[in-house]
């Protein structure tokens, strides 16, 4: 294949967006969850906005995992088989990186994401499955987040260093390297190694860093003994320790020290990040979702009729009030019926379109508390007598997250014990396709993270695009999106300060109390008020919490904005090259 796609990008410097995972379609299973889905929406909006933009990721030939649930409710992981050659196009470029003192060749494939306007954003998939490589090196890009620390470090070398070199091989000039989470931080190290006199300020001028997690375990750290064995010493070890941490190489810290613009993914997350990393000027750009992608066909048709141009200008969704109540309800019920049909086919569970349906779908891990709703089973049963409930769950646990797997098993055990009083379905193998069905088909979107561990979250934004109402702990983006009783409902106190057990009790009281005394009565007895809340979800949430607004913020604040002059750092002078 020729490189005509990239020829069009040589007219001006590009934005190079590096992410360990990017979710573009179910047929390209190179994603595990929220980080990849956000990256996919970033690509879509960059194309819609005609940005000079190239995304770089790993090919993950065996995907993340194919989830099966055993009869006992235990998650079983299987490799994901997908035909790379049928979906992606090979690029006629290869580069070398050094791993464990071996030369490892890195090839590239491309998927040209094309917007409705015809603008193309190339997504490059890096691949080490090349005949010239040693067998252990050919498997580096096989499994997303697979293996041990050594394997992960090898992957991050391919992404950051290999990604930078592929861009050079394609003769692309880069305006900014956008490091999407610390996995890609080695691109900054590559730039530093190639700069004159270890010019940190020049590297910072080229790099933008988005941190996504307030969870300590989410920041990749590698012992320096391992770093020396796998990466070598591209810059003096003393300088690397100054930039990446004294005890171990912290990829987040490396990116913080080598980026001129740093942001968290919600206003609350900015505050948490500033506490985690004091002394750094961390901004906030709240995440958003790609409006057209996450709006269901029924609501797309409705918006096309009432709000022409909404897909390209999602802020126009603020006009959702002009849509008639009956049409909003009919569109929602159509999507709900399709979700119930999916559950009938996959789970052999008969749900009812007239029953209030709660949805919880996201990565299954302890801090997200998917079992929250089952804390007081007897109270849940009593509430169900006031107004019938049905609940839909979905989500994958990381293969090494035993606690996450145990939570899935508990959900399935609860569903068996509560049936037939409360119908509960767990849809296995959560992916983009299933996510679109759930966020459009439930009535209430539930989110119960342990504060302040939810950096942003975006699933509730997707639900809002379909008139689904959020019921969530005040964390991440919902701190900004919640207008109590107008756009949805909060769970628990506004502040997470205080005794954890007391906070938990308040959360439980709030959750069950609002479910019984506010949500159920409104749904069953005040339909016009419920539809008003649905319209508010669209007009007040979807109109702002979308990827076009997010990308416009990156454009004005990070990509094309000249940062203030940095503070000098004379301590690096001793490392200057001869």
C-alpha cells in the first residue's frame, strides 16, 4: 500500500496521539475498557473536526480477553481471535527498538478512520510479529495488558519509542505528542535522548500528558534493575531517576516531568491529581463521548428531525425540550425493547418493558463497587414491592483481579437467589456493541464508585445522550453534571471527608431512600416528570459532556496554545552532552 493517507498530513505538523488501547469497533478488539473507549471517541471527534491527527496504539493480536461465565458464575478468559489482515492494511515501514540488548523490529498497520465529512484520521497499530524477530519478541504485541512487568515494559517501549520512530519513518512532522496515560511516556524519553544537550524544555514543549487514574495501582512502576535489563540506559540513570523517581521508574512521574501541558479528566480529578503530585501545574479537561456514536438509532432519528446539525454540533442538543414527550418516550421504549430481546436471546431471562430497569456496566473491580445495590437484600426486596425493579449488569474483570472475578460471581449468585422476585441479568463479554444497547435501553444508569477513585467515567454521559437518567455517587464527571432532581440524582454526601463507615452508611441510606421514595414513584406515577428528567439529561448533559467539546478544549489549551515560560532547572546542566 502507498502512504497517500499520510501525504495529506504533510502540509502541517500533526498531533500524534499515543494510547495503549483504542476502541474503534467490535471487530478490532484492541481495548479493555474506558481508556480505550475514550481514545476511540477522541479519534472520531478529531476526524469530525478535521484535525491533523494520527493515533498510535498496539495491535494486540490476541485482544484483551473473551469473557465466558461458568455455571458457577466464575469468569473464564479466552483469547480473542480476530483477522488482522481483513481489517487493517500493512504499512511499508519498519523500525527497530532495542529490548534486552536485542534489536527488535516493529512493523505497522493502519486503519483509516473516516468521518462523515470525509476527513481521515489514520490509526496506526504497532506490531512485533515479524519473521526476523526472536520468538519471544514476536509475541510482545499479542495480549493487551498481558504478562508480567517485564512484558508490560516491553510493550511500553514498542508504544512510546517504536511509535515515535514510525512517525519519523513516515516523514511526519509532529506539533505535539499527546501521551494518553503513562503507558506511552517513553515517547518523551525518546525525544529527550534525541535532543541536543538533554533539552528537557524542548521536549516539554512537544508533549501533552493526560493522566486518567487517581488509583495508585493504576500508575505503572518498574524497578530500575528491570529497566536496565530491558530498556538499557538511553539517558544517564541519574537523570532518569530525577525524571521518573528515585526508587523505581514511575511512568506517570516521567510524563509529568517531560510534558509542558498536563491535565486530569474532570475538575475533581484535577484536585486529586494535584494532591497526588504536588508541585505540578495540572489542568482539567473533562472527558466527553462521541455523540453520534453513542446515540441510539431511535434518538438519532428524533434528533435529526427536531435538531438538524446536532451530530456535528452536539451543543445544539440543549434544544431537546422542543421534542414532544410522547416521541421521547416512544424512542426510549423502542431501545428498551431491543435490549430486553437481547437478554432473552443471550440469558434466557424474560424481562418486562414496563418495569423500571436499572443498568450497571463497566470494568468489574472492587473500587467501582458493583455489588453496592445488594448491601441490604431485605430492603431491596421491600422496595421491589413498592414498585417492580429489574437490573442489568455487564463488565469484565482483569484476568489477575481475583476480587473483581469474585464480585461477578456474587452478582450472579444474588441474581439466582432473588429470582423470580427481581429479574437480574449479567450480560457476558461486555464490548462496544453490548454497551450501546445497555446505555440506550435501561431507564436509570447506576454508578457507585468508592470516592475519590473515579477519575471521570463516561458511561453515564452515553446514557444521557439517550435520555437515560443518572443515579450516581458524586465523583468524577458527575460532580459537574449532577443537578439534583433535574439531571438525575446523587448518592451520598457531597464531600467524601469524614469517617469512611459513616459515609458508607449515608450512601446506603441515600441510595435505598431515593430509589424507594423518589425514583420509583416518579417512574410509575409521574410519567410527565420522568420525561422532563429524560429531556434534561439530553439538553443539560449530552450538550456539554461530549467529545467535540473535549477536543475543542484540547485544541485551545494544549495543542495550539503556547505555554507560559517554564521554570529553569539548572540541576540538569551536569548531564549535558559533550
